[in-house]
C-alpha cells in the first residue's frame, strides 16, 4: 500500500510539470502580439499612436489655445536586407507646429523584375516621443504591392500631441525622428 502513494505523487508531479510546460509554450506564442498591443497603447519603445481626424481636430484646438511651439521632424527610410526596393523620404525634415496636422511623403520603387509586396515597420526616437506622435493616415497601416519598376509616393498624415509640452520627459526634445523600414511581406502560400 505504501508503494502506491509515491507513484500517485509522481503522476501528479508529471501532470503539473506538463501543464506548466504547455502554459509556458502558450505564453511564448502570445508574447509577441501582447507586447505589440502594449507598445501601441502606451507608445513604449517609440511606437507611434494611431489617431482619428476628430483626435487631430481636438489637438489642433488645444495647441492653439496653449500657444504651442514648433518641433523638427526628421524622416528616415531603410529597406530590409534582400528587399529589392529603393525607399526614401521625399523631404528629410519638416519644422512643424505642435498640434497641427502635417503631411509627409515617402517614395518607393521596385527595382526587381517581379511584383513584390512589402510591409513597413516604424519607430519614433526619442522613445518618450512615441506616445505623442500620432498618425492619422499612413502607408504603414497596410501592405504595399509594387509591380516591376513601379514607383509610388506614399503619404503620412500626422501630428504631435500638445500634451508633449507638459511631459517633463519631453523637456529639451527639439527633434523627433520617424523611421520606417520596409520588409518583404511573407508569401501567403
């Protein structure tokens, strides 16, 4: 009778270990989407915020009433290794009024002899500016497909939230860098 009890404990321990291992595996798969959601909500890691036209209207009114100043925005463009595109900002910098909508353009050209779909990833530096940099419309929200030799101009409609002026972590920030990297989209097959 005494030999049954250790066997039951071993089975129970093995079951607990298996459940723990499966839970860790599940968390491993969930980590990337959960982290992406966290960054989008908080602006952590330089992730920009997504805004609507009504958000932009409110920001513009707040900026006018607060007498907000200006800030320099630098536009950076790169492509992932092996991506046969040319990608660049149409204008390297803009001096913009805080709270006011602004439009920037990037150009992309497919230099290969076949159609390629790309997806842009983005970041803002310094990191603390991410939660104040709001994009209303952006080519980065969807995949971009270019035929061989095709060149397109892609807009980014954005504003810098006037709340940045009240954040002590933004004190002394004179320039925000918006950086995009184009990656070849995964083949759906």
